[in-house]
C-alpha cells in the first residue's frame, strides 16, 4: 500500500514563460523602434560599432527590467499550491539575478566604450576608439558578467533547494536519524520504515540508513506476522521437524532462484537478528511464551552478542547453525524450536533486498488476487497506521463505495475490535470473510464525524484500466489510466483503445502515475500495442533461464501520437512500459523521474506450509541498455512532482470547474503539438502526391 484540475492559466510553468516572453518581446520592440534616432546621434566613422553597442545595451536592460517585473509572480499562487511555488521561486530568483548582472554589465560596457569615445556619452570627438580599447573592454566585461551570472545561478539553486539537500550527506543522514528517534521510541515502526525508505533513495550508500532500515523492517514484519491469524495458526500447528524442513526449502529456493549468489553467513546472521528483535516485541512474547520478560531480555542480549560469530560457508552449514541456535533458545527460555526457525527463515528472506520476503497464507492469497484482479471484500485500499486504518482509495462500484466510504476516511474498528486495543493490521484482517457475509465498520469521516456502517462482502473487480475518455475534443486527445499490470490489462487496453477510436481519438495520453507495477508479461503486451518491432525489455539474472529478451510484433500496432505520464511512484512494470516507449521514440514521457524498481520478483508457493516466498530473480533493462534499478526512468519533459492523485475532467476544452494537475496539462499540451506535427506532415505528403 503506498502514494486533478483545470486551471485558468493552464499551468504555472506556462504562465511564467508567457509573461517572460511577452515582456521581452514588448520591450525589445519598443527599444528597436528608437534605435534609428540614437544611431543617427552616434553616426560617425564607426557607426556600425555604435549601433551594435546600442542594441546590446538595450537588450541587456530589457532583460533586467523584465526579470525585475517577474519577482511578484511568485506571490500570485496561493500557499496550498505549494508544489508550484518552489519551481517559480527558483526560476524567478535566478532570472532576476541574471538580469541584474546583465544590466550592471551593460552599464559597465557603456562606461568602458565612452572612456575614449565621448560621443557616446553626449560630446563630440572621434569615435574610432570603439573598435580598439572599447571592444577589448567589452570582452573583459563579458567575462566578468559570465562569472557573476554563474555565481548567481548557483546561489539561486542553493537558495531554493529543499532544506535536506542543502546539507552534506552526513548532515542529511543525521537529520533523518534524529527524525526517526521519536518514531522508534513510540514503536511507530511503519512510519519509521517509510522514512528510511524515502531517505535511502537519496543516500543509497549510507550504511547507517541501511542498518536502521533493516531493524525497522524486522520490527514491522514481526508485528504484521503476529497480527495475521493464518500465521498464528501455522505457528500453533507446526512441528519442529516441519519448521526445519520449511527453513531448508526456503534456503534451497534462495540458492536456486535469487538474482545474486547468497552470502550464507549474512543470511544466517540476519535470521538471528530477526529473532533478537522478535524477542523484544510484545506480540511475539504474548504467544506461547512461558518465561518472564527479564529472562527473555537476558537471552536476547546474549544472542545479540553472539550474532557476529555466526558463520556458514554453504546452505547446509546455515541450516545446522540455525538448528543449534533453536536448541539453545529451547533450553534457555523454553522457546519452541519451530518458532525460532520460523524467525530465521523470515529474517533470511527479508535480508536479501527490499522486495524479497516470506509470505503468510493470507499475504500469498492477496498477491494472487492482485494478479487476477478480483477479490472478496469491501473494495477499499488501506494504509495501516498506529491507531487507525486510513482509506487511501475506494474502488468504484464496490460495496464500500456504494455505502458511502470515501478516501481520507479512517477505520477505527471492525465489529467489536477497535484499533486502539488491537493492532490495525489485525483489524484489517477482520474485513475479509466469505462472500455474502456482513461486517460492521466503525468510521471517522474526513470531516471528523463518526459513523458505523454495516457492509456486505462481495466479489470486487479491480479495474486495471479506468478513466477512459476524450479529454480534448478539439484535438481528439484520448486518455486512460493503468492502475496496475494484471492478467486483464492487455485485454482492457484493447477495449479502451477501440472505444477511444470510435470517439475520434487522434492522440493518446497513457497515465501510469502511482502505478506500482505488476506482471512483466502484461507490460510487454501493452508496449507491443504501440511498438512494431525491436526489443521492449531484457532481463538478466544469475540463472540462465532468467536471461530473456522480449520483442515487439509488427501486427496490431497503434500509430497514434502518444504521451506517457509517470511520477516517483511509477515502478517496476510501469517503468518497463515507459522506458520502451521513450527509447523507441514512440512516445514523449512527461512527469517526474520514476521510482527505480528495476527488478523482477518470482512468487514461489512453499510445499512445507500454506505460505509462499517472494524472491528477486532478475534485473530488467530498457531497450537502450539502461539499468532501471536504482535509477528509474527520466522523462523527456521534466515537471515538478505534484503529489496529487490523477483526476481528469470530462473534457479539457469545456467550462468544467474541475481542476487539473500540472502534469496532466503539460501532457495535453505535448499531445496537441504532436498531433499538429503529424497532421502537417500528412498534408505535405498529400500535396506532393497530388
């Protein structure tokens, strides 16, 4: 679970550009009309040099005047449009400073030229020095001006960068760790995990952030597992031998399928660290533990000190060491061997990378439901927090939508269980149930009003493609949004494209913002609808069977001008699609740089239990050979991230009061230009043919 509008001025970026261009043109035209009289005044043996000086002087002053006039533009936009103000502030400040130095440089130029040429200053002597010392002075002034302009630009950049990025890497890491202290002290591990994940994207090599991220993840995962009824049932029913077999099976799958060669000592140590953290968690201790907290704490401390000494050179050695620790825990604190080994296997899978993890029975079913695109439930997307469940999205036509649930509402209880007493993840599990059964949900609406609503669970179809419509009727620009790449996506895309074609589509915007990815094969299928030949994506893994190239077919290719919208939450399969469209020159990619999840995960069902394992099996690469992992897809048209969920009015050329975000407006403008280019080319071809 992770993160719309028609504006009168279209976008802040366009407003800025229009005002700047109009001002420059107006002032240059005005001053050009007066060059003649001044040129006559300066006429002499060197009239051409004098005229050049006058034009240069007027142009630089014009830039200064226009930039000075642009300063109030930043204040036009209200504070709630915070995502636009830094963009405008940076450019207006930079332009103002550059204009100021340009004007200063031009005045110094005038002074230099008039030292030996008083005619330019109003007196009458020979102006021949203009081409001698005057030109030398001009070049000196130009160099001085360039140096000051560069300093001004750097100063403007420093003054508008976010606070975090103005500091050194060490200071940035220190600030993140300081922010995380309160979250960790109050046991808000989910929020701490999100903070570390965001920070490590900016400082990926920081060992401190990596270490704290691992700790936060272990705490979060332990709490999540022990709030999962299916996992608790497995713990209660599993024998020691079954747990040992399951641990061996997990290590075997890592050995056979993981994208990199396993470091068995590290895998073993991470499993032990997971157990140390589990021993500190109340949810773990509350389940079948018969010793005091003091005994648990003492054993956890001894185990933590022993972790660095744990080592293994192969898979068999890792199993033997884990079994030895499990017997030690059983002897010291009477902890069942099965529970110790379960923590070892969870820590082993979670230590590989951000995306590999052990899946409980309910989590495995959720993954398969996402792939299929349907499930039984209420039709809400939730974000668990410390004391409630935030509703992030509501699926149109689902039971929750029909009963009045809205994004921004908070679930504080289900039936007789409330989030103030029960972990939110455990409350979320209560929303599941047989089709046709009912559940009472206790809500607090976004306006603060509480309400209890009884809802019937039904099968909910998750739309892979939605908001299919024409957003600009005058240019025939179609729009569709791909929420995720699931089994039905390519079929849904075909249906959407033909619908838009019947409505007169001449260009298309495909929105994959906030798209977390999905099935690699489906993203290839969608890309194949727009690329007629060549490679779409390649994958490379440790195993030869993971090294593959996916290529396009010539049949069934749509040739309409295409724009792809991405943002920082576009990940995995959506990045495959965007990179293929960009590298083939098939589309113009608009938005913010994508997430950078360039890896392929395989889902493995475990034979030893009703559970599964998600493993990174390969990394994927764009047609250009660019690695997506950790880098993302850089758009052709880079715009400030709006952090807004896409929302599209019925048509961009209507008088609807709905608003539209900057990214969408930019995409529409780019699509219009693409359509106009195509139509001009078609007319030229028709003219030549006739």
